[in-house]
C-alpha cells in the first residue's frame, strides 16, 4: 500500500462517465510510478490528519507511570481505565464495531480494547464496543485524550510541564 499526503489540483470530466483527476503529492517513492502505471488500482480518498507524535505518546506514558506510582497500580491499568472513560470507538465503513459474546466468556481473552455496553435481558449475552488504542489516534484526538490525563495528574500534584516547555522556560529564565 502506498500512502502519501495529497491535494486535488485538477478535475476534468471525460468521455463515457470517466474522470481525470490530478493530485499533488508530498513524496514519490523510487519506482512507484512504474509499479502502478497501467495497472488497475483501488483508490480510496480521505481527509488527511496528522498522526499523533511519538513525543505525545512518551509524555502520556510518563504521566501515567507517575500517576500509577501514586495510586499503587500500573500504568497499563491506568491506560485501560482512561480508554474506557475517554477512548474513541473503532469505526469501520458500517459504523461502530460491536461484538456480542456469551456472558461466561472473559472479554480480556479477545485482542483489543473493549468497553462493556450492556447485557441481554436474559443475562446470556454481553455487548462490547471496540475502543481504538492511542497508537491509532491522530494528533488532535491524542491531544484531547492527553488533556484528560494532564488534568488528573495536576490534581494529584504531579508536574505536567512537557520537556520542551520546561527547556523553553529555562532558556527564557537564563536570558533574563
């Protein structure tokens, strides 16, 4: 699969209900044009969103680790709690991904992050919504998720200044 940031720059209606689209792309990989020339392709177009940064992920885990020490739990357990409270549902082309399992089956045996929705009236079935892990978040989604963790860390008295902000503040203090 080839993925690149692109912008539509031209659209020309053609004959026989065909269309000609011209895209401007950020990068071209070696031999990419030759590999796809005159080949039938499946084209999927969606709005570009920047992926969450590695720095944001590291910052989240650093805060969760400090919070876990205070609460005598693990960072992984806190992460799962925050996903349950503030995580975003996994969505495919048909909507949210929901599974139904027998009540006696342990959901933790099924890969992924699952949020309990409800149990059937007869008690035989449970319904779970799949929650995306933060590795699947874009930068905006990650910022919103991280804001919740930062708020709670601050309430616990844990310093929440990012390493970049701290370095910037120290440079300003030295300049004064």
